[in-house]
């Protein structure tokens, strides 16, 4: 009997198209639960309800969201009881150097990337040593000819 993964991937993004595209790409890549949230408050509520020391969570976190933004989520995680089971990939349309430096000072942030990621870029992020050693993701095989580039936006819309 195969046990379900003891981890999940969470994505907080207020842009509906980007959220749908990245959720779709992540679900194509890995065999684990993948969930999306429209804003940081929903993500924090989910973490409060589901986090524990044995269930790892990888969060792809947009910084600029209404009401509870990514900075608020990062602040919450600093004092969260189960923060050591959570890893954060910060996503932003801003490549403003001070934002990058500020974000990477948070203890759970392990990367800062442009929020417009294609499947190949997501795969490379998930293949980082720090994540491989903790999560041991089981990757799905992409079918031959399956689109992994930024052109997936056109496929998704049509």
C-alpha cells in the first residue's frame, strides 16, 4: 500500500490567470497535493488548520496581494509554531533589489523569482538541493511534445 506524500505545495497569488497557469503546471510536474489561494489571509488560515511538524509545506508566495499580502505571510511565519516544516519561494513581478534582499532575510524564504514561471522553471526550482533533501518530490513524466514553455498561456486560454 502506497502512503500519500507527507507534503503539499501551496500557491498564493491574486492574479487568477497566473494562479491557474502555475497550479496547472505544478499538478503536471509532481505527485502531491497542490492548492491555490487568492490572498494571504486564506493561506494563513489553511496553515493554522493543517500545519504540523511532520507535514512539510512548500509555498509559492506572491508578495503583492490585497489585504493580507506576502510580506504579512512572511511576518506570520517568523513566529509560527510549525515554521520549520514550511519553505517559501517568493514570487514577484518586481525584481527590485531591495525587495529581494528583504524577502530573503526571512528565515523560511529560500528563493526569490519572477512570478511568471513556466513548467520548466518550476521544475528547476523543485529540483533545488534544499528542496530535494527535504521533500523528495515524486515527479510525473511529461508526455512527449508536452508544452513546458511560456507558450502554455495560449494553450490554457484557448
